C-alpha cells in the first residue's frame, strides 16, 4: 500500500519505490530505501512529514504515493 495510507504515528517498512528513475533516485537520496523503517509524524492536507533514518522529511502527496510500505 502507498505511504499515504499510513496514519499519524504509524510505522512500516518500505517495500517498493515507484516512479521514474529520477524520482526513485531523489527519494533514495532523502533516505527512502527499500527495507528502511518509516514513521508518519504529521499529515497536512495529504502532504506528509515522516521520520526516516533519525530525520524528519516533508513529502508531497504525489511523492508519498510512489513509496510503498
């Protein structure tokens, strides 16, 4: 399921990252790597703030739909 389906406070492991190669590379540079744990910190209008690798990262709804958990 896409990352957008997780609710505030929920955690899961990243299973797949979709999109164009440039998009996947961009997300990997932010720390979104298959097998990494991710936790939703906040959901503001579909845009997410997530905790990944001890950092908080803001992700648009469009990008979050390409990250599967």
